[in-house]
């Protein structure tokens, strides 16, 4: 009799559609190993033609000289990495040892001299070491510089990072992380997380590090810690602590779905594509990645998960053409869209294999007589 009364009490307090999962106070930890390649995080660099010369720099017989700096290292031992770029020569000087002398470091020559361009120049990757109280942080950097005449910018690709495998609720997930040359893991850094069973490298999606992550039907607070290690190199540890959450229901209607990742300001949601119906944390999410049959829409409507109503996410084929038409005087203006089953928008060039000659076309008839025709321009 007591059990029956308790069941009735719970039924009254929890209306249909309200799902509250209580955390089991579970904390998972995994050590992430450092890898020299396989990542791609972008660190922007300020460059200018008007900068003052550095304290010690090579003799530069070129009027087209760009100088820049980027801050590296953790607080309070932050340092400045200086660079000098000579676009016409395809040459780059980097003060990798940060001693203020750009003459005692290796000179980098642009990759692929045969197709040298003064607009986009990539340089070979180089190692960078940062010393801290926790040990020696290691990085592998590849500088990239662009100058079109109208605008210019430089950035450094961090191609090294940390990765490991963690098991959650009987499923294994691969976690990759790369920091932006600060020796700490912050929101601006990059993370990848995917099922180990996911073998398509094109489905590995890099995102900003979230505060929380929903994966394997549980919500976790996500933190990272660097620790001293006997090797002399800091050990990065990923910590997932299960959290309480209010859940709502998501119904996915997308044939051949390969990946679905949602995100709001704090939480990253890794959806199980093998489940048509899932319970995920309540919130309003943007779609960070939706892939079906090797196609990915450029825009998907926001996903609003509430505790009292099921949300239907509809996407996929068949694709259909849509044209918005408005009149300005004697001119008809048309805007072409390629839409999916849920009105999500697709890049037509991705669908046709990036063949820019295959542009959508339109023909206008008066009765049975064609009076005008043309092809849409991209943008």
C-alpha cells in the first residue's frame, strides 16, 4: 500500500514531458597524451607596416616589411613572440626563443616556392617551448600570412595538442584539446569529441571548449587541469563531473543522419544518432554540426527544448529549390535558396561538388513564350 501511495505522489508532482535526471555524483578522469600533429587551432597575430624595428633584427633591404607580435605562455610568465615578414621574398623571421633577437633563430621560407604568392603564404611548422612551474609546454606552430592589398592579417596554426579516450556508460569517446599558447584550457580553446566508432575524419568537428557537455545520455561539467609529471612535461587531465539537469524530449527525423551536435552559451550536446528520440537538457540550441549522407546544411533553425513539449527536428532530403521574388520598378529581383525537409538551407556548391560552373538557372515565361533567362550569382 505504501509503494502505491508513493507512486501516485510522484505521478502528480512530475507532469508528462518533465524529465529530471539526478546526478549520481560520478566523476570521470582521463589523462590526455600530447601529440605533435593532428590539430588546427588559430591564434591571431597583430602585424603592421608602421611598427618600430625590434631591438635586434636582421638587415632588411626591402620596403615591404611587416612586423608583428603574439603573446604566449601562462600568467604571470607571459612572453612576446616577435615576427618579421617579407612578402616579396616569401620569408619569415620568428623570435622562437623570445630573447628579443631575431637574428639567432631559423629563417622560414614559404612552402611551395613554385606557386609562391604574395597574398597567401604558408610556412613550415616549427617547435615552440614554454617553461612554467609545471614543466615545459610543447607546441608545434605553422605561420600563415595574408596580404591582399586592401587588408592583411596573420595567424598561427597550432597543429599540436592533447588527446585520449574516455569510457562513459559503456561507450568510448575520443577527446582532443588544443590550447592557444597559454598553457591553460579556456573557453577560446578548441575541443573535439566523438565516438570511437566514428571512423570518418570529416565528421570530427572542432568547437570552443564548453562549460558543460552532454554525452552518453548524461550532463557533465567539463574541466581541465595541468599537473607536474616526472617526464618534465605537464600532464593534461580531463575531468567530467556529472550534473543535475532538467530534460526535455527531442525527436530527430533525418534519414541517413551521421552526426548531430547542438550548443548554447554553456553546453555542448552530442546527440546519439542511433536514437530517434532522446532526452537532452532543456535549453535553446544552435546547430553546430548536422551531417547526413555527406551533406551539411549552412543554416538550421534553432532547437528549443522545453520540459513540457516534444521538439521535432526535421532535416534531410529531398532537397528542393526555392526562389524569393520582389519587384523594384520594372526590375524583378530573385533570391535562390536550396532547402531541406525542415527548411534548413544548403550551399548549392557543396551539393554539386563545388563546381562553380553549375549555377542554378531561371527562365521566365509569358504564357508559353520564354521572355527572359539567366543564372544566379553566388552571394
